C-alpha cells in the first residue's frame, strides 16, 4: 500500500487535468500555439509525478520505468483527448496529444536529471 502513495500526486494532478478539460470553455488563445505550450507544461508535470511513482515503487531497470511512465502518461493523454470529444466547445486533437507526449518526455528527463544530480550530491 505504501508504494501506491507514491502515485497519489500524479493521480490527483490527473484528476485536476480531467476536471479542467471537462469545462465548457470557449477560449481564443491570442498567442499562436499557447495551448500546445500549456499541454507540454501540464503533461510535463504529470510525467514528472508519474516518474516519482514508478521510480520509487518499482525495482525494474530505469529504462523500463521510463517506458512505463511514458506509456501510462500517454494512455492518460489519449483518454483526456477522447473525453473532450464529448465536451461542448472542446475537441480531441492529435496535435494536443503530440504536445502531451512531448511534455511527458520532458517531465521524465527532468526527473531523471534531478535523480542523477541528487545521487551524485549524496556521494559527495
């Protein structure tokens, strides 16, 4: 059960993403591609939080944990885009999903970098 608590921040954050993407919004972004930047940021944070869960709860190789982190995050991104098909004035979008995937990769890389930096600092 303790291992599941590592995933609690990611679960809560995804619920926030789902709640926000369920809103009937009619937002016209004045800056080109600002929505893609938002997707990269939110899924970057989700990727980082999922990495905390997978890297602390599992004893697999790092590359396996990275793939599990990315795969689970991508599934959540697909579910989010799919459910937006049924929200008024929202739409599922492949470009949004690609931005989600880029954010996940960025979040995983940041997590791995910080973990390596922390490990190096602990040895010093």
